[in-house]
C-alpha cells in the first residue's frame, strides 16, 4: 500500500481533573498541544523526515521517554530522518 507523501498529526491535552477549573490551580495553561508534527516522504528511496512536537521513547526509556503518569506529558521538539522498510539491528 502506497503511503501519502505528506502526513500531519495533531493531538491536544487537557490537564484538568473532571473538568474542574480549581483542581489544578498550579498549572496556568491547562490545555496544550501534546503532539503536532509533519512527516514528509521522499519519492526515491523510502526515507521519512519528521519534524515537530512528538512523544518519544527510546530503549527502556531511562533517558528519553514520556511521563505518562503526570498531568502534563513530556514531549520533545524533534527533527528525525527514518529509513523505512529497513529492519533494525
């Protein structure tokens, strides 16, 4: 199946508890863009370039990983290049 040359992804996050405005008084910005990125694919070799805000996890997640248990997740501003269809390792 042929993938489109350009993909966009947007995901928001709201940190309020049960839509209660007073529950998280220490967070000024309760709503935020959690992930938002563009993925561009080259027409020749199967390479994807991804840039934007992403939730990443590498290895066992000791250095680079999201904090899924917090009200506000950890995300990264990234620019990645991936070879598609090439097995890792």
